C-alpha cells in the first residue's frame, strides 16, 4: 500500500487537511453498533482521532473502513432486493384476490404502500453501493477508478487475551505520532496528549467488550433465521402456506448484522494497533 504515501491527505498542508474532515461510513457505524444503535449519534466517536495517528496510519484505517462499507452496501442491496420481491408478491396476490371480492381496496393500498417503501429502500441501497465504492476509490487515491467487485477478506484472529489499558497506553505514548505531537511542547500539553490517548484507548477497549456481547446475540438470531428458512423451504416444497421469500430476506439481514460486527471488531483492533505503532492488519503487515 505504498501508493498511499502520495495521497493528497498525506501531501496537502495540515491547514487544508483540517478543513476537510473524513466522512462517516454509511453502514459500519461501529460505536453506534456497540451501543445498540440507541445512543445519541456522535460521528466523532466512530472516527479515529487523526491527531493521535500518523497520517499514513490514518489513511490506512480509512481504506479499511471504506472497504468494509462497500461489502456491507452489497449485503444491504441483497437484503432490500429480497424484501422488495416479497412485498411485490404480497401486493400482487392481494390485487388478484380483490378482483375476486376476497380482499378490500384498503388492504390492497396498504400492501402497495409497503411495496413502494421497499422499492425506495432498494433504490437507496443501490445508490449506497455506488457511493461507498466512490469513497473507497477516494481513500485509495484513485477517484477516477471506482472498484466494482471485492473479495471478502479473511479477518485476522484477535488476541486470545485483550491488552490492558496501561500496556496499550505505554506503547502509544512511545509511538511516532505521539512523539511528533509532543515535540516542542511543555508539560501541560504533554499531559493533555496523554489524557486524549487514554480516553481513546479506553473507548476502543470498551467497544470491543460490547461488540463481543452483541456478537453472541447476532449469532443466535442468525442460527434461528437459518432454521426458520429450512422450515419455510420444507413447507414450500410441500406447497403449504409459507413465505419463503420473507425468510430469505430475514436471513440475509441477519448475515449482514454478523458481518457488520466482525468488520467493526477488525477495525477497532486495527486502530488500537495503529495507536501502538503496530501493523494494522496481520503480523506480516498484509492489508485488505
């Protein structure tokens, strides 16, 4: 990823770079996810503190985030496409039954409204596919060449024992970014740098703990959706009343949530590594 060295964010003046903060991801939202999407959204908690990282490490993290966001955009489109198909079938069946006098006009209009809503969500997801690819191309420094197809990465295994705050903080304070930030400044400035580092590391460690918790819930739901889909397929094969399409849509949505959690875990570990002056991705410094 040496081509990132020539990225405008690394070569432009600090004044200009500061005027154009990085945009939040469309789908990832790791802090919101860890806190069950119920807290007041704060985009600054989702984005790394650029001052605490080297410019190259910050750009690599941005590439990782954009990469994961593209994969989630594709899963979102698949989910909304299945939901749209289900909504259309229900709407179309209701129209036929209305002609036979079995369903009221009000019910048909209700199902049509649901279908139109899913149609809009699908269009938004399709646009999300385009936007996330453009943002990834921007992060790579190739805005004229947006990527089309991405291969899902094999995520690095996290450490068996999570690091403690003090050990990460010690490495971060000795790191290149912290030393450069503190150079030429007095004790009060250095104390503030340490305070901000400690706060960010604490946020990331707590996020990992919460992501582990929500991961268990997502796995259980995904397993339930798999069993439900198998049940729907059996009933479908027997020509019994079952909504196979709905089960497929719900299964895809559960898979997207599982992937979102896994990507957020990988990205959170990567930021901790970046703060500690360690490779973001794996021991051999390979990146997605």
